C-alpha cells in the first residue's frame, strides 16, 4: 500500500509505503532507506505535539494514526518506508490507513 500526502507539522509532501514484514519483526519505520526504527516505547524521542520515534540520527514523527490503524487491524509485522520525516496527515484520522490496509489484504503469519 502506498499513499502520498502532506505532513501536518512539516507541511512537506511525503510518500509512505507499507510492505509485509517478516514474522516477529514488529513494525519498523525506514526514513529514506535509513536504519529501521522499531515502533516501540524505547524508540520515542519526543511527544510534544506529535509522537516522534528515533534511532541514531533517523527520526519519524506523527506516527499515531498509522499505528492506531495497524493495531486496530491486528497488523504487527510491517515495514513503513517514507521519503520524508513525517507520516502524511491525510484526512486527520486513521480512516484512510484502515481503508488502504483492508484493500491490500492481510496474511496471518
């Protein structure tokens, strides 16, 4: 699944692509092909205005609605590739992510 949008805080265009993750890999964010950032509490580097995950110099912000969609659908192994540093806002909810994920389908591992 691929979506294009604008980051609500950065105002910059971003393309987000979700790909299946390996079994037990968890949710991993990759910004511009950089080192993966696990979606885990220890990856939270800031939570002022939006949740920002980081690892080393890599950062991705405003992950809440995407993570809510993934959790709600029980998707727990996925790679999230972004060409920018912020998840696109889309309509401001998780709805577009849920719709896209349902259309793409899921596989039980």
